[in-house]
């Protein structure tokens, strides 16, 4: 998608990187057999630590956030009805029920 968007908009920039720092929200979907991908924006001062190991606020560039917006718009515009129907399929419903069941188990004291 990013390559196609770059052809349409010469000002669009992107980076491709394998996120190798651990798990993310997509990990739970992957466990249930879903194909997953992630999008993110480059982040400075990851986990509020600067390169000198001092506490600092996390930062992002406005241009990166704008590029992420345009990429997500491109993905949505090109999302086929067949792909949408797969999202509504039974596995997603089962996943939701499992999340709810786990949530109730952990909040039974409240």
C-alpha cells in the first residue's frame, strides 16, 4: 500500500521496519489464527527514556503522523468486501467471547 500511495503522492514518506522489540496488540489476534500487520509512527524517547537514559516525554514528528493518516486512509479505501467479511467471521466472535470471559474472571472481586 505504501508504495502505491507514494506513486500517487510524491510528498508521502514511509519507513519499513520489522518491530522486534517484543509483543504488541496484534499478538493476541495472532494466537487466534488471524493474519496481522501493524502500523506505527517513529517514536522518540521510547518509554520516556532519551538516548542518555534520562526521563523525557515521548515525541513524534507531525509529518510522520500525517503520513500514517494517509496510509490508513489508503488501506481503508482498498479494503475489499471479502476481507471485511473474514473479519466478521466466527473466529472474531470467538475471540471477543474469550476476551470477555477473561475480563469477567479478573474483575469478579469488583
